[in-house]
C-alpha cells in the first residue's frame, strides 16, 4: 500500500543547512517522479536557534517532529545534548543503527566491508547524570537488563536477515564487571533465541583494532552507547569517511534518521560538504517506512536511491572529502538526474 508521509526535516547547524537542501531536493524528486507523496516540514533546531531564542529545540519543533511520520535530522553543533540526545530519550529511540558499507572509488582501507553497528541509545554515560563531589566529577553509568535485551533482540533480528548472520557483542566486562557483565550476559541469553545467528563476544579495545585489521569479518556489532558512538566513527572512516555514513534512531513507534557526522563547522558554507550520509539516511528512512506501513514502493525507491549513489561514485563523481571535485549541489544533481 502506498501512503502519503509527513516528514520533519531539521536543518541543523554548520553544514546542516547545505546537506538539508540536498536532502530536500531528493525528497522532492521522489515526490514528483517516483510515486511516494511527502509533506515536508522544515524545522530549525540547534546552536543558532539557541542563540536567537534561548532554547535549542523549541517546543513547536519538538511537537512537529513527534507528530510527523519520520524525521530527517541534519547535525547540530554544541547543543547536541539538548536536541538529539533529548529526542532519543523523549521518543524512546532505543536502537541506533549505523551501517558501514564499501562503495567504489573510496579513499578506504578495503572494498569488501558490509557491517552494521547497533548501538544502545538510551543508557550508559550519555544520560548526562553527572555531579560534582568535592574536587571530583562523577558520572553515572547505568546499564539495565531491559535495555540490553531489547537492543540485543534488535541486533539479532537484523543479523537473521543478513547474509553472514553473525552478531559480535562488544563490551569491556573484564573491567566493568557489573555493567558490561550484565550487557554481555543479556546478549548471550538472547543469542539462544536465534540459533541460526552466530554469536561472539569481543572486548572494545580488540574491536577497535579489528575494525582496522579485518573489518570484512564483522557483520552486526551490538554495543553500549559510548562504545557505539566511537566505533561507528571509526567504521565510517574504514569505508571512506564520515561523509558516507548514515544512521537511524529507531523506537517502537518512531524513526529519526541522520548522518553519523557532526556539524563540521570547519567546512560550513563552502558547498564542499558530502551530502551522501544524509542521502543514505533517506534510504534508511524509506526502508523503515516501507516495513512499518507495508509499503513496497518505499522499499523499492530506497533500493533505487542506494544503487544510484553507488553508480555515481563508481563513475568517479565525488565530493572533495572522498577525492572528487563536485560541490554539494553538483553531486546532488548527479543523483537526481539518475533517479
Ligand atoms: P560531533 O562531535 O558533533 O560528532 P565531530 O567533532 O566528530 O562532531 P564532525 O563534524 O562529525 O566532527 O566531523 C569531523 C570532520 O570530518 C569535519 O571537521 C570535516 O572536516 C569532516 N566531515 C564530517 N562530515 C563531513 C561531510 N559530510 N562532508 C565532508 N567532510 C565531512
């Protein structure tokens, strides 16, 4: 069944507005020529909004996001905690899915990588529970069985549909015996429900090394919030850099899609940002909408979008960060002309 979807598009800071223009024109093309109706609402949130009106995520923007079918969010700067961390918590977006996949002609270590990092998104050191005690600063690291179980289930479900069918649980339970011990043992229990999926455990330091040494051996990595944040930047670099890395934040009822990278203020306003990570986030959104609404058209258009990105870089049409000379919009137009 084909539907009409209300999409909230948060334009963000730094390179956010430039890559949002790119995402907007791709959504328009899909809307005009590919048979999926999008009602797109552009919203502002982040450092600039904080400076202008005193809050990084105005209540109206939050309501608009909450009431949309899905959100595409460009990166924000220093106010990330008040925007994305807040949205993840308020909308209970517990699974952060970060694929790292090889594309042709990339400045990458290998060309045969196809892995997904499934990062727990609601707990760990990212809850911001920090206190001063005397001359020391203390942070709470909470890991629960409930959150570990649902993220493990998510990871195994993804793995069960993939070719390699393997989950690597990444932790540091030899040092953090209670917290990571609980995470590891919960993942190990969930593994019993998925006999077709191979299961292994790896300490986070070994994983960081193996992502460089033999990234092609990974399939689905499930890990806690902070480790997942760090390892997904690393795995993005393994396949060509942050400009190629999309992400999805998924809950039971809502999906928010964003690039792995931040606001990249150093290159903002120069029209050299690579919009691919945001464009591939649209592909993840289409997959999610398609599965949620049983809309095969969304899934097909998502596949088409991914294959067009592949085709464009295969023809050596690239932005500066991945060794090309195209501007953000020139690159986007190459994609649009092939859609
Ligand atoms: P955050 O902490 O918000 O994740 P960060 O400090 O990791 O941000 P990013 O903004 O993610 O930094 O990016 C790091 C560097 O990678 C940038 O300074 C920029 O040079 C490069 N970079 C990131 N995203 C892109 C992109 N889409 N296109 C080109 N270069 C990028």
